[in-house]
C-alpha cells in the first residue's frame, strides 16, 4: 500500500525525491502518512481537496480488498 501511495504522489509533484510515505500498522487498521515538499502540498491536495480525496478513495478501496481499514494523512 505504501508503494501505491508513493507512486501516485510522485506522479503529481515537481520534487518526487522529497516524497516520504510511512505506514503505521495496527490490528485492523493502518495509517499511511504522506509528506511532500512545502511547494508541492497544493498539488497533492488539489482544488477543493479533490486530489487528496481521490487518493483516499483509492487507498480505502485497496484496503477493503485486504480486509483492513486504511487512512491517509497528509503531513505538512
């Protein structure tokens, strides 16, 4: 899952080398933290949060396949 979020984020930003993704696993859920460069934050969030929402939908759909709840957090 971490690789999926990382590849999506790297495709959207100008500085793909500054993309960092960490995954914190629990029993039934996981939190995926996405950190990008400050100037790329707007590109990840998108207009009215549409890009961020689309990434969250993809992550949660993939989590359903794994029978796990996945949450994406965008860290500044």
